[in-house]
C-alpha cells in the first residue's frame, strides 16, 4: 500500500506468468535429437544461449535471413539447409549442457548478452532492438513498466483517471496505471470483462493470427493449447490476467459512459455513467482513457422487410446460444472473418445453408489453423527455461516486416484494379491457383470464389481448406445476387429467387470507423468530439485529440495493423504513452495537456501518405479500413518499430500545458 492509499501493482520481471524454475532435462542424446528436429531453431538457439550464457554460437553466418513472406511462412526464418544443419548441432549441444549442468532457471541477462541474442534473431537490425526489449522478460531494460510512482511524483496532489472498457485495450491500460500507482476507476458496460472476446461466442470463433503473437508482454502465457487460440481460450486468458493483476475486483460492471464534459474552470472531466436499469451517476476525473475498441458496434444492413422475418435472426456478436441450428435451414449473410469461422463449424449439421456473398475473401494458407501445439513444443516449454517467451518474441519479430512488400502499390500499375504491383500479382496468382485446386470440379463456385480486388486490400483470412469444403458441400448454396428484401419466411434476392430459411445469421461485420459511437465527449469551448471529427476520426499517435485535454484513446484511429505487427504491442504502447502524458502533467504541476492541431495534422499527413501507397488506400478499393470520408482511419501503415519510436516520449513541443 502506498502512502496515498493506492495499491501499487508489483510483478516480477513485469510478467504475470513469470516462472522461476523449469523441469530438468533427463532425456538421452537420441531423444534430444528428436526434439531438436521438431523445434523452431532460431527461438531454441536464442533460449539456449540465454540459459547457458554462451552466445558464441550465434555467429552472423547462422543468422536467420528473415526471407520476406509472400503467402507461406519460411521455416526457421528462411535459414538455408546448411544453416539448419549447423543450428541443429548447436541446439543439441545446448540441450546437453542443460541436462549435464542441471540448468533449470535463468534470471535477468546482462545487457550485452541480450543485445547479442537480439542481433542474431533480427539478422542485424539494430533499429529493432529497443522495440524487442519491450517484449523480453530477461532484458534488464525491458521498458514497458513505468519507471516512476505517483507517490513519488505527486504525493500531495489528488488525481484520478477513468478507464472506459475492460477488453484487451482496457486491461492493458489498467495494468500500466496500476503499476504506477495512479488512482483509477475502470468501468465496463457489460457484465463481464473481455470485450469482443466476451461478446463473440459463435461456433468456430478463434484467432486468425498466431496465438503467441496475440498476448501481452506483461502476461506471457507459456502453455497455450492451440496454434490459433479458440475464443474461449482468449476469454479465459484475459480473465486470468485481470485476476492475477488484481484488476477484476476494481471493474464496475454494467456501467456505461454516456457523456464526458471538460470543465475548464475546474480542469476536470465530468463523466456521466448509466447502469442497465437507467440509473445515472456523475463523477469527476482528472483524465479519461477510452478503451472502447473498434470491432464493437455490429453492422446490420437495413434490408427492406427485415423486421417481418418470423424466424430466428442474430448477429455473430450477439449469438443466441439457446438456438439449435441442427437440422435447420440457415442463411449466413456475409463472407468475412466471422462467416469464415461460422459456416464450416455448422455446415455438417444443418439441413441446408445459403451463404450470401457480396465479395469473396482472400485467404492465406494456414494448414495448422485448427491444430494444437505440438508435443515437441510442450516439452520445450516445460524444460528449456523461458523457451515460450523466446518463441513469442520470435513470432513478434517475424511480424515486424510482415507482408508489407506484398501490398505496396506501384504507380500506374497496368493490372489494377485486380492487383497493385508485380509482387501483389504474384500473390494473387498463387492464391488463385490454390482456390482452383480447392474448387476443382466446381467451375461456377470457383468463378465466385476469386475476389475482384487486390490481395491485402481487405482483411485476409486463414485457409486450411475448410471454407472450400463447406461451400462445395451438397447442402450449401452460394448466393451472389444482392438481397432485395426479407419476407416472413426468408430472403428474396434481386433476381427474384426466394430462399426459405429458419435462421438468419448476420455475419456482416462492424462499424469500426465510428469511434466513440453512442458517447458524447465535450471538450474545450463546448465542442463535441464527433463534431470536431466530422466523420473522420483523427488522433495524434492514435491517442490524443486537440481540444480534449487529458483525454486519451487506446486502440484509437490508425492504430490497427493488418499485414504486420502485434495488436497487443500497439495497445500497450498507447497505454504507456497515455501514462507518460499523465506523468508530464503531474511533474509539471499543470492541470492538463492538450495536443496542438499542428501536431495532429503532421501525424495524419504522415500516416495518410503511407496508407495511400498500400492496396487498401487505392482509389478503386472499397474496404472497412476506410471511413465515410474515404480516408483510411483504422490502419497503421508502418511497422511496430515506428510506433515504438513515436510513443517513446511525449514531445513537449507538440502539446499545450494548461495551468
């Protein structure tokens, strides 16, 4: 307990899943060789170097080249056969050392050792090292946790923060503020924490990014069961993180923010919250952190006659678990990420299914999409100290360059609008070839399964063959004629076909560009934030907005990544940037800080210029990455490293400090 009465969160190595000791290695050389042959070599070599303290084997000649990924990941980061052979010999020797020297634990590493290992993994990219240390438990300067305490900076100054939302972003913000001992209140409109992972419970829900890249740097779970985690696993993970951090009991559930107004005279936000029964409560806070997410507001098209349908209708986010689809006639509207998971999950049990498609999805090959972690991986997690953390770091590192090279547009590219560059066309050709294999014998379906836009212009899904199998099933019909109207018994398309169905599933996505929808935010001079945006949400570093002092957004405009990077990293950095801004206010003994319009304009132009170079930024592309004004307001077009750089400090010249 601090002197101000606020509990300070203290976590060893800034990792809620930190483990001091591991099982001893007792296997024979032959058994160890089998382990090595099934391991991801760069991660294993890094873990062994850390455990033994010997980095001499990590020579420049052995560095993974990080070969750019077009569609399918290159094993071991693109290491050559010779590199792999040498790497296996070294890994076997390292495992023998763990066994023979009985090494079962590793503590914080010397800085030189960390740098040597990171240079090996990053193939010499020194500019990545700062960002990578943020993710590395064993680095002496890990860098995510605040290096200051509210008690020390402003012990006599009352200061309180409102955190809105308890999903992935809200938990990240609450964790960092708790570490600094800054007083906060966290509210959640629902009855449970977890945000989108609490709401989305439809059949087949799971990650479409590798599990180990979808976790916090401060909560590095080592024993994930699936390579692409199922929805309940992510939900349980978030609940565990909140419980371990002592955040669960601090959340006000069933409390929705409806209005926040800046009181200029008092220098505080006046926040009005509303419970489910309509009761309102007004409180004052020095700062507000919005962590309301992007994929939260369901998009249900207003089809004529929609309310006349007498069957069951539900959006994927509002799945009714009491509904039994087995033996029923089911309509699924949409072919995006949720439809891609729902359709294969239920197709075998329905009487019939009609899938309404507006545009086909591009899908990246992912043969292991539904597979668990391997036995080899489980052994390494148990017996090689911090192997899971090194593997997570390796996954994060591979995501830095991502697939940007496949979506950058070439000026006056002749194959537009089907592709944007030579490399993009190569990706298209490869994916079309794969679709042709999957839809062999179904030429009409293949014609509709090939998207009419460039790969990467919209969210790309994960393909292990189940989508094609579901669409080619005898009981499935793909409908591409637009919906004209609903009837009491079903849906009529523009070509006059009537589909009689019992259940309609809206897999129609969300309205991600409508930031802070349903919340009134009134800043300085009585200006409301939506009036300021005029349909085009903008925030400096995705966090601060001119005219709205001490108001911070986590997962704000232009913070999402789609072909590279880690979302959790972005959310943590936005949270840490918000906390750094609070520290500036406290240390300067000012009321608030307010970002300058010129700083926002400079940031937006920088981001817009790069987004215009991408497939999703081309004038002939229509995607949910764009808002109603046509600007790409959701996507971060750079790597995690650039976001690390821009959020590393609060630049005083970019802010006005209010007395």
